[in-house]
């Protein structure tokens, strides 16, 4: 079973949304994946999904549960097959954390950045971009 870790800055909006969207898509398509999410920063450790992101998942019918934001670790790098980032800053930070990705496991969800709704407050666009990226990655991993 392939293991996928979604990454964003705080692990309370984009990466956790990607985690639950991908779990839902994989289940509906009969694809076995182990999916989780983490942050590059330690700013939000222990926090739940940001309420507007939670509302967007609920509105779209994506099941989720209580979440505890966490920072990515070297253990994650060693155990996951794919570490999928939401933007270039996440990739740069992850490469710094994990010795410039010697195993070539760090990728970006889309060719463009997924804007951070924490700052833009545009949860609809973030959701649409994340959903689009998850669908494409699910095809790639199937």
C-alpha cells in the first residue's frame, strides 16, 4: 500500500483538507492508500482543522474527524512514499528539513501553488484546487 503525506505550513487548512479529500476519493474508487498530513512549521501543533476549512469539507460532503496538527519529521520522510506539498515555500522548507530530498519523495500537489486560505479567506478556490490535485494524484497512484 502506498503512503501519502500532504504538507502545508500549519496543517490546519490545506494539507488536512487534502488528507480527507484523498481518503474520500480513494475509498469511493476502491484504491488502497495510507494518507495523512503534516506541517512544515510548529505554529499550530495540536490544533484542530481551522473552522472555515471544516465548514467547507462539511459543505462538500467530505467526512473528517478530530484532527491534531503536527509537524513533519524525519521518520515521516523515511516511511512515506510521497510527501505532497501545497506550494513552493512548503517544498523549500521540506527540502531543508530533509537534506534536499535524496530519495526524491517531495512533490507539489499541482504545477501551481494552492493559495493559503488562512490569508486569502478563499476556501472555495483552495478546496477546488486541492480536489483537482487529489483527483490527478489518485489517478497517478492507482
